[in-house]
């Protein structure tokens, strides 16, 4: 085994840590979103995983700072998505 390769135990520990963190995030989102909003976030994750992660981080940070103390509805989640979504790049083509 070379010095640069992590041991199999280290990989296993990191994998367990990631799984535990994902489970904790899912439990938090269960409390922070109603059923329709959770379904919308799941659908978004299939198409744009980076946007879903950004929304999850925003929700968890809001809840941990005390700004969010109830389950959000689908309509409220849509508003958050509109605020978080990165603006689309516009291209202007000039024909000569």
C-alpha cells in the first residue's frame, strides 16, 4: 500500500459519514417542507442537482438560524426557487 492511498477503513468511515449526513439532511427537510414541496425538490434534484442542493442549504441554514420554524408549502418553495435560481445568460447576436 502506498503512502498516498487512504486505507480501506478510511474510505469506509468517509462513506458512513456521508450517508449519515445525507440522512440528517433528509430528516431536516421532512420537517421543513410539506409533501408537495418535498416532491418538487425531488423532481428538481433529478434535473438540476446543484439547484436542489442550494435550496436545501438555504432551508437548513434558515431553520438553524431561527428564521424558519414551520413546514413550507409548495408555493413558498416556488418563491425561494425564483430567488435562488441563477439568472440565465443572454446572448446577443449582431449580424453583419
